[in-house]
C-alpha cells in the first residue's frame, strides 16, 4: 500500500529568522513546504503547489484582504502566526477567515 503524499504547507511571511526556523522544523517533521514573502504571489504559489494548509505570518501587509480572498477560493485551513503581545489581533484574524492561530516569541 502506497503512503499518501506529505502534507504541503504554504508559508507566507517576511520575517527571515522565523521563516528559516519554521521551514527547517516543518521539513524535519516530513512535511513539504513552499514559501513566499509576497501576498500577491501567494495565490499563484497556492495554485501551482497544491497546498493543504496556509501558515500566514501576520507581519505580512494586507493580511485581512488576503485572508478573505483565500478563504473564499480555497477550502483549506489558514493558520495565522502572530507575534507575542499581539493577541488582541486574534479576533480580527478569525473574523477575516483564519481557522486558527499560533503565537510566536
């Protein structure tokens, strides 16, 4: 019996240290990952890569508009990554279509 393909994650974010650590960890766990720093490019990357889940670092600009757009286009989970101290942004992210969130240091 063949194993299913690994879950493919699309990471959207501009914080290089965060991206590097996240991509390394996710790869070690056996997931495949695509990365973009450009919200505008994310839709194309999503379509080409066939992603299963999106991790959105909310440092990225225009996240509310992107969340609404991607939630309308794709039936996949969107997990927002927020910096510590920004927990007040959680309700807004969830209202705009995020399915869950993570807090990073």
